[in-house]
C-alpha cells in the first residue's frame, strides 16, 4: 500500500517527476513525452528543434506507432 502511495506522489499514475521524459539529440532537437502511456488516453509528444534550414521533416517509425 505504501508503495502505491509513494508511486502516485512521484508521478507514476499522473503528473510528477517520474511521469515525464526528455531526450536530446545535440543542441538542435529535444523531445518531451510521458514515460508511461495509458490505454485510450491521448499521448502528447512535443518536439522542439532549431532548424538549420527552411524546411524540416519529422519521421516516426512504423514500429513505434504499431506499439500503440
């Protein structure tokens, strides 16, 4: 029971320091996403980049999308 309460406070079941994840690729690309996704709930994936050219493209692999 105590583990559930501590996990909930840390963000295991919602917002908190355990719930979010950030990955960086150099200084040009940062991706923020939730560490845990929930069935039938929206998933917010935020991508920040410093474009070095006018046009930029984002590719998401089919295997990643198939996991949902």
